[in-house]
């Protein structure tokens, strides 16, 4: 597979279980840029809260989003891929405030498929019980937001190739 170079920072977003942690590194490899796991930017208090089955509040998320935004800002012109649920427009606006050039890849899929995938993964702190709150919070990308939606049906390689093709379809000559 040929690498597609990009100076852009791509935020792989979506509800829990869509495959951000799987697709993110694959997409980064295809784009020839580093990958950062968004969950690694969470303060320990956030992880403990989610592990206990409690959804995060916006106040919980702001420091997390700011840390991801700083990473994206530092990668400006160099490129990178980072995962972040980025469920609300206000969260994406917060990321763009730190890193105005970010592009979003919104991983989308049927709730039943996502729940099934979540129920089979091991070692992750996000319980399937929070999936409903994730879908309730989700605000899909709006027309004025730089990004693409990519369906998560199929295997990781197929999803990654759909993401690369969708990104190449954006009006950005360097992708």
C-alpha cells in the first residue's frame, strides 16, 4: 500500500466502540504521520469516572480537549493523527481553537454493530453501559466543519482505505 503524505492533523472521532484506537494508527501509517491515542490525554480522574460507568461532564472534558488541541497545534504543518470522541460541536470548536487546521474523520456505524464490537474488546475502561449517553451526546459534523464521515462496517483495512479516499476527496490538494 502506498503512503499518502499529509501535513494536516486528522482527528479520528466518533462514539466509543467505533474503532478510533484501531483505525487511528492504521490511518496514520497510510498518511505517513505519527499517531497519538486520545485516551492517553485524559486525566486519571476522567478514566476513573468512566470506568465506574459515569459519563464525563463538559467540565471534565475541557482539560482533555485542550491537551489534544495542544498536541495537534504542535504538529501543525507536520501532520499527525489523534483520536478523540469529539462528540459535540463545542468540543470540535475547542480543538480548532488550539489547532485551526485540524480535519475530522467521523467514524459512524449502526448502534448494534458498535455495541457488539464493544462487548468483545478487552482491557478498555469504557463500559457498554455508556454507549447510549455517547449517542445522545453525538452531534455529527456540520457542513462548515472540515471533515468526512466514514462507515465502520467491514474490517479495519477497508475502513482505513475508505477514510483515505474520503480525505483525498476533500478540497485539500496535499491529501
